[in-house]
């Protein structure tokens, strides 16, 4: 195997950091390798304090566009050698934020390939779950409010359903971001967080969902099942891991589905 | 909390990559933080294909000193902004390898602080397990052969015991590096790997060990217990995580012992 010529993968890993670690783990799990030296070159850039809260910006509670900091970290990764990059944060892919990242990279004239988490998810659904036409979205308040998921996945022929009950949406937000019991604060989640996520899944199934998208990268840290109540569970972090390997070393991408470890 | 002035942590994370991920996880778990932005700035540099097998070098089966590549990656981390760095690989701390790293950094005139995994472990034992005078070492063939652990921990008043039975030592090596069932190849380990590690722990206890050091950073991926058969289990990766936080943001270091998540 020739190693040195493979593109280097850059990960903006701090938003949030446990999601960054989850992506790093999944890249390694999805790579065909039997010894250290077979694994890919990856730079994980954890600089969370520089990236303002995405949800607060999308809800109009904060003025600073997180896209500025994300672009800055993408350029730092390119400077360090990365040729392909991504950020494992769904909310960062709201147009208001992601377009700012793209503008900044274009203005810098940087050739970095920056993958798009949601478009990769649409692409994956078409390939592997062509029957899933109505998918339920578990996500942060910012992602629901910004409404970019329905538009982006609509282009792939997928209808996105969000929980109608506002209490359920608030519960999902708390499961992610509550500073006492949420996944961001605990790194793994708590029974209370899991309870809110399960309530969201049940509500979405009652509304007609045929599959569930874990539309915040903290959620797959807590929900590791591939199927719940007969519905496939779609993990964009896993999809992004596979897309990054596809760009850097397609011959080392494990077949899908494969055992995750 | 002031963020921007905290030193950046650099991790040489590719030797092996699952140990690198384990260290990243443990740094976050040991940091006092309740939201993304509270976490530290860390660059995880995964470039395993550039670092030759440490054990093969120490056993005389390969000529190239891995210290050259490790120093190169340390300098790349410094270039990207890191002020304090470490490599979560015990075997890399054999003098033949680690001295080469230090020489290269000194020659480059680089002010990077490079922590020493084994000395940090000795320091930790003195502070938290002052009664443990005879500790058993689970490690790779290269670490046993190079014999740096007894000398380094001897300076801290700790006697290091290694398994007398060569079959047990070979089993531990296989648990780590076997390309079918070992931890490096599977990312999490298998019952067969666990069986060999347990056999090593039992043998060391029979030889008089009062505590067990997980002397290869792949092992704590599989052995997460804090105590086995009445003996404390010492995890150098956890110790290194805490030492890195101590250097970068001591006020955010959780008390020890704390729940790990």
C-alpha cells in the first residue's frame, strides 16, 4: 500500500468535542486496517472556545456568525496539510453558517475540499435506504428553527418530519445541551437525556416516520442502535466518517453495512 | 474564564490511533466543563504510517528509529501552535527511542514541553498509591525487552515485576498486536485478547504484585476496571490526560479520583 500520497483528513473537532472524538473513532472503525501503520493521516483540531454556540446564533440570541471561526479552523487545518475536511456538527450546516464558511474558504483561494454533512446524508439515504421517503429528525432547537434539513434532503427525494409537540423539541434540546444531564456536559449522556430522545423517536414514529436521523452529532454518542421500533437509525457521523475515507483512501473503506468495530 | 491564553495541547495520536482516541476522550472526561466552549484546545495528530513499529525496533528486527518520526510530528504540532505535547505509547518511551526525540527537539531549539508518560506515572503512584511498592507490568514484548520501566519507576521507589512465564508475555503481546484478535486490529479487543490479559494479571499477582500498570496504551481500551482481584489498576493514559490538563489549565483539572465521565 502506498501511504504518503493519500490526502490528509482534517477534522474541526471542537463543536462539540465528544462528537469530534466519535467521528475520529468511526473513521478508524470504518477503515480496513490491521496494524497502526495502515490507518489514515488525520488532524483533529479541537478548539471549541473559538466557535460560538451555533444554536444561539440561529435563534437570534447571539450576533457572531460561527462560520467565521469554523472557516479559520478549516484554514489552519489546510495550513497543517489537510486536503479534505469536515465538521461533525449538524447545526453548523445551516445555510447562514455554512455559506459563510464557504465564502471565507473561496476568498482565501484555498483548495481544501470541505464535505457537507447533510448532503452526504442525503446521498447515503438514496444509496442504502431508497425506501425511506419520510424520515424523522432528532435535532437541536437551532436545527429545527433554521429549517435547512427539509430543504437539503428534499433535493434527494426525502421528506423530513420534525416533532410537532414543542415540549418534545425542548426535551431533545435539553438531552443535548442541559449543563447537568445533557450529552455535551456529561460526555456520554444520562437516563434523563435518553428518556427525552426516546420520547422524540416515539413522537416521530406516530407522525409517520419510516427512519430516524440522529440530526445532532451528540446524539449518536448516546444512541448506538442501528434500528429502534422497526425503524432504521441513520447516523450522519458514521456517514461523514465513510465519506472522508472515500475521499482519502477509497480502497480502504469497509463495505456497508459492516460491524462497526 | 479566560480561554485564549491557555497553552495548546498537542497529541501524537497515531501510535496507535485507538490509544490516541482514548487519550483525547480521557482529557475531555477529566476536564471541568459544562459546555463545548469550556473545553481545551487540542490538536490530535494521527499519522501512524510515518511511525515505524516501536517493538520491532527495540527487538532489533527493524533498523529505523521511530524517534525520528515522533520528533517530526512533535515539531509539526509545535508549528501548528502546540505548547505542550505527549505521545500515548509506552514503548516510545524506551530510552533508545525517547532520547532521540529529545535530541531532535533540542537541536531544533523548540520550546515545546514534551511530557514523559512513565515519569508521570511514577509521580502519580507516589501521590495516590504510596503503599504500592511492587507493581506488576502488563506490556508489549518491546517494553519488557527494553527494560526501561523498572529503571524509571525505581527512581520513584517502585519495584516493577514482569511475568516470568514467557508464554504469558507472548500472550499479552498477541492481545495487543495480533492482526486477527488483538486490540490494535479490532479497536476494542476480543474475548481471546482479554483472556491473555487476565492471565497476565493473575501471573503478576502470584509473583507478588500489589498493583497492576497497564503498560501499553492499547490495554486500557479493553481493561476499564479501576481494581481487579483487590489490586488497583493503574492507567498511564488517564495519568497522561491529567498531566496535560495540569500543564494547560490546572484550574480545570477534576479532583482524583473522580467518576471518569
